[in-house]
C-alpha cells in the first residue's frame, strides 16, 4: 500500500485556465480588444502559440488572443502577471493527473513552488523527460502548496501544478 507521503510526491495534477475567465473577450473587434489590452493573433506556426486553457499548441489558422494575465494575484511581494495566449472560443480546461501536456514538454519550464501564504518557497527548471522528476522534487518540499509553471525563456505563465490528492487553496477561485 502507498503511504500518503509517497502518493503526495508521486502524483501531481496539471490544471489549465478556464475559458470562462476570457469569454468576455471572445468575438470582440480588434479595437475593442485593444481597449482591454489584448490582441488577436492568427496562428502562423506550430509549435509557437501555447494555449493556457487546453494546454496545447494551437493549430496553424486558429485564432489566439494575446493578453496580460495575473497568474499570481495574492497580495504578496510575489504578485505577478505576464502575457499569455488563449484560443478564442470555449475550450475544455486541461486537468490531468501525472500527465505533462506536449507544450510543456517541448519547452524549458521554470517551476515556482508557493506555500499556503502564496510566498515562494522552492523553485526548479527542467525540460523534456526531466519535468516529472523536477515537479516531484518541488512537491517533496512539505511547505509547497502548489506550483506555478512558466515557460522559462519568455517567462510567461504556463499552468498550475498541484498534488493530485489535494487541491491547494486557490488564489483566484480556480
């Protein structure tokens, strides 16, 4: 039988954003999007436009919205935002256990572990097949309540990672 501690380190959940957070932007004109600080982009290459909802690289010809997203909204020194892409239109939020989505596997990923007070308490960088080991290593720190994953080169938010058996306290109602 697997102990709670072993399961905690072995299993993780990667969660994308909810399309409902962005639905007010879907279908707006370019001028209306600009008023929200967002831009519409037609995907011209794959990989190149990683969607933060379905956690997949968008297909050539699909439409993406480029916008600033506050991924660490807690009122701490680590409050943070950055540009992200979301596919324009409703999509199924990625929520998988022990499965790294392809866009995260293709790019170097910075893992930032936060405690329940939303303070940074651990960090790592990994890529490719080393990502699972790095995630497990950060989650092995008992202070870590959740991980914010970022695409390391541009620094933009990729996804949230949690222990599979325990959903961490949400920062923003996710």
